[in-house]
C-alpha cells in the first residue's frame, strides 16, 4: 500500500502560497507534508505569517520565532516538537552560532525537554543570504515523526 501523503499549505497574510497567489519567481511551498509517520516542515524564519514582516532583528529573537513556527506547524499536522528527529539550520553569521545553539537549547528545555536529553540529528549550513533580503539571520527546517 502506498504511504498516505497529507499536504499542509503555507499561508502569509491569509494567502495560500501557491500559484496564482504568488508571482513567478517567488517561493511556493508547503508549511509541511506528512508522509506516513514522517513530517517534513519547510524552513521557518522570523517572518510574521500575517504581515510578512520580520518580527525580530537579533539572532535570539529570530531563532525563537522560527522555532515557534516549527512548533505550530507540527501541532497542525498532529504532532509536537518532542517528535523532531532532524534539524537543518541555515545561519548567515557564523559569529551567531553559540547564541543560536544556546537559544535552541533553552527553547527545547521549555517546550520539548526530551530533545535536551535525546537531541535530533542536526546539520548547520553557513548561508551567505537567506531569502530575498538581508534581514533573515536564521532559518530552521525539521523532520519529525507523528509519534515516537
């Protein structure tokens, strides 16, 4: 039997991020997709989903917003942050690495303590630029399971 695929669209300002709602050359993507027991969450930034504006300007603030959006996407898909098994983090400034990891650790302590003891596998990429502008400092993408 083929695995069941469930699509969760991404909305910004209440507008579904698919053609014809986005201009050619703009990003079209799902918030997340569930395939069997796996959830693939798109990279999340500090962009407000209602206004499209950047909510925070420092690495700690942007990391908290991005992780909050990841957590929201997982809940909407029927899972939770505790079920993250892999992270991919794009970071524009390598000098922010230590504070970014500290912020991630503190977020997990508060919202998903199991990830402190059993952290997900993780990849970090130093990106020259994230998205269309220079204001993005970090982007967080995850793979999770519906349930452990």
